[in-house]
C-alpha cells in the first residue's frame, strides 16, 4: 500500500524562457485544453499570478469542487493533486511535477500507520485518527477526520467525541499546538515539516531587536519555541486575514514558507514583510532556507508543459474511494456551531 515519493532535488536544467511569454502561452493553452489552474500560496508568485484559484489547502480543496472545466492543473505538491482528483473523479487532474512531494506526507507511510493503529487497538485503546491534510491519499483512507491548519481546532472541538483518544498524524508541532488550544490529549506521530522545522529562534529574536515594533506571525507547523514568542499563530489563510486587518503600516516577521509573502503583499501592500531565517541542520549555520524544495519544483515552464502534453496526471487509485468519504465529511461540510454560551 506504500505510495511514498522520493525526496527529489529541484531541477535547474531547464533553459531560460521569458516569463511573460510563458504566461501568454499558458493563458492560450488553458482555453485550448479547457483547463483551470489552482496554485497553493507556497508556489512562486508568478505561478500564483496566472492561477484561477489561489489559497491554502482548505480553500483549494473546496475550490476544486467548483471547477467547471474538464481539466485541473494543480500547482502544489502531490497530495494536493490527489485530493483534487478524489473530489473530481470525472476530471483530468494534472500536476506540473510528479515528484513534488511533502516531507510531512513522507514521514507517515500508510503501512506504518496501519501497523501502529493495530497496535493501539490491541492495547484496547478507543481512539479517533485525525490527519493533517499533508498526507497521502492512502493515509487519508485510514483516518476518521482530515484537518487543515485553518479548520483543525474547530473540527476537533466540535466533531471529535471527548471520550475518545486522538491519534494525530503526521505533524507533531501542529498536534502539540492543537493540544494546547483544545485541551485535548493526543497521541502524536513524530513527523514535521522540513521548512517550518528549521526556523531559528536566535535569528528571530535578533530580527525582533532590529524591528522592535514588529509583529511576529507564525504557522502552527513551527516548533514550540517559535510559537511561544509569536504574536499571532494561524494557517496561511488566517495569517493573510490577520495582516489585512491591520490598517496602519506594520512590519511583520513571517515564520512560514517564504513564498507566502507574495499573497501577503497582494492582500495588504501597506505593510513590510520580513522572512524569518532558518538554520541548516548539517552545519548549524543560518540560511535563507525557508523555501520548500518540493513547492519550488513548480515552475511556469512545467505548468506550460503539463498543459501542452496532458501530463503528469493523477490517476484514480482503489483507496481513493475511502479517502473521498473522509475528505468530503471533513472539508466540505462546515463544522457544526457549538450551543450558545459554550
């Protein structure tokens, strides 16, 4: 049942092509191929600019169900393309690079999750498996609920019975944050995002000293020491909404994937956005490495090529049926509102 993807290096072999020419070619191909482009906030700004829909994982999962064209091009990573196919089984779903994986998804192989679930059941544990959307479709098919950083707290508080244990996979940092804000004990899978894991608290504090009036915003995939000093914590869409709510020009220190600065600037151009540096694990040196190498595999050339050539394509797999049931219940239905006074 394993559907793991290799962690592939970003290719730089493609010859240079003028971005404006590529954008024009993509626009023409969209019409010719009856295609709609969805792009995650972590892809390069030029890809977001030519997309029909942009957003975080939750918004794009919902947007995919509104597409009326016969073809979807999903500029993101593999699990996002899978979700788009699952929600649109009759449509052709293409992704610019089949090897655009996800370190979180890779940290939780379906066979290991299934074995761990069996181990817990053998111990008599009564649990619900809640998975962050950054998982393969094979893993989603083994879960009870799928959450994004944008809806995780609400779904857990309103949908998961309080007499059940929660097995949260695969992001231990997001899980720990959710434990704090929901008050629920969780069994945490030991996974993490390779981008959010490397943010440097020392360099964040140094940036804060240089910008004493700045506001630190962070994604909940960041380690606890980063979240502790952050002024606002939220998924990508909530970060965007928070910056938009500040009318006076402000400096934001941004602890998430650096490409997120593009939609922040578009939404609230009056502010200054400073990316928080990271630390390279092998050397301990500070780096500007808060860029997902998988998201970076999406390029205008590859978007053009997959439209022109009709591939790579996400094809239907047997476990997609179960994953579809879980995704529809989790992402398309709004959590029930709690009773007044709760």
